């Protein structure tokens, strides 16, 4: 059985627990995860009897190549997705259809339920997302590849960094280098924050130049074939002020402590608390304004979340970011982010960009 067929098999065992006898998968990353199909605008209907891709003519050839073991219903030009879905669900004799509530629009859902008046609908939240949290060996290999792309691109951009480079240029150069090394592109628009702009955890790229401050925060990642990476480093472009040294030291200590706490069965909020405690004890707790980390995979933000509200446990095979940050208004932000694989006995840090403060100093910028 192929990896994708095995995933569909495991998913199908979860469907009866929702009360449904069929599942319509509409979220593109979930479709990719279950089928290997890399296009979009295509849905997957799963029942105990049938596994059908619902797509259009643009993807007919790609579907036979990427998922030869699946039936496909190709809608003809002019036929909308909605009546096609209704037809396929009707023909499959589904009585209670589970749908992915987070990805289907209210308009689509209400229209579909009108066309399928005899079919009950069950809203599911995270059936496929739950499976996706645990990565298999192939997925981990693809994440490693995405990390390597991000790291190689960063090394080139760092080596060529000039005082007059703007946030926008740095982001553009990262994208360019990732593609030069064979990646698909950035896994998200990089966040580049010069000085005080680094205090906005998700600042928009601007024309501020690195020479305007003593340090710059860079949060970037690459997409390899399908999987992504996510890293953050601070680069020191000027002098190391006592304040920067202190804040950086606290954040690095918090990050290392949290990484050391990663192991199977560790409670998510407890790992978050390890980092939070270090930052709180330094009197900076109120400036750590987000959760500690998140899963990565086919998407840049997926489960699990390392955050104060999360009572679930880590499991071997999860890949999470650990990214504590301290953001001081009008001064700047320090965040340090790495990607960690939960192993059977602990955690393996998959990303390797140096992060001692001295390692982050760029020589000859002034
Ligand atoms: Zn990030
Ligand atoms: Zn992140």
C-alpha cells in the first residue's frame, strides 16, 4: 500500500467516530497529504467503498501521474465545482457527509446542503490535521531539505549584507537564493525588522535600511518540494549595547531551556511555561506576547501549538518550532527560532544556524 493510501486508510477508520459515513476533503494541504496531488481546486471524497478525486480538465493528466490509484471525476468546462460535488456525493450514496468546517465557505456549504437535501452534514475540525501532526520518515527528510535551503540562502544573504540594504531587499534576496538552491520559494513572506521595527512580531516589509539600527530581526523559511522550514535570527549590524546583550541572553536561555524540555509526553503548555518562566524571572514576561511555537509541515502553521492553553502532549514524530521572543516598544525585538523533531527519547534540533550573540555579529558594517 502506498504512503498516501495508508493515510487514507487510517483516516477512514476515524470517520465513523464523527457519525458520518463519508468525508469530503477540501483543504488543499489535506488533499495533498492524502493523495500526493500537488495541484489545487480539487476535492477528495472518501467513503468505505470509494475514493474519488473531484477535479477539472487542467489536472486530468497530473492526476493520473501523481495519484494513479485514485478514481477521478473530471468536471467538464462550464460545470461548476458545486453541482459536481453534489453529483458525486449523491452517486456514492453517502447519508451523512463529514465536511472540513475550517476550509469550506458558508456559501458553498449551504448551497451544497440544498442540493443534497437527503444528506446530513457533520462538521469536522481536525481529522486530517491530527494525522498530519505526526511526520513519517519521508516527511522529516523533506523538512530537513527545507531547513537546509533556508540555511544556505541565509548564509549567502548574510555574507553579502550591506549597510544600505533595506528590509524589502533582504527579503527579496532570501527568496532569490532559496530558488537558486532549488527550492520552491519562501515558505512565507520573510519578516525583516530593523531596530524598533523588530518589536512588531509580524512587521510588514519596509524601506528601512539596516544601517539605521544596531540590529535586525529576520524570520524566514523555505519551501522545498512540498514541506517548509521556519527560522528566526537576529543579526547585529552595529554595536552590542548592554540592553541588547541582556535581552538576547534571556531569550537564548529561554529557548535552550524549552528545547531541552522537548520529549514525547511532555505537555505542550509545560514546554511553553519553561521558556516563559525564564523570561518572567528576568522581568520581561509581559514582553513575550505570543505562544512558544507551532508545528510545521505542509503548512507553515499547523498543530500542535506550544502555548499556555494547550493541554495535549508532544508525540514522537512531531516537528515544532521553538521561538520565544521579547519585544520592547521603540527599541526592537529579539526572537530566536529553531525547528525541533520530537524523537522517541527527546528532541533533535534540525536547524543549525549559529545563535550565540557573538556569532550574530556582522563585521565591517560600520
Ligand atoms: Zn518564523
Ligand atoms: Zn514560527
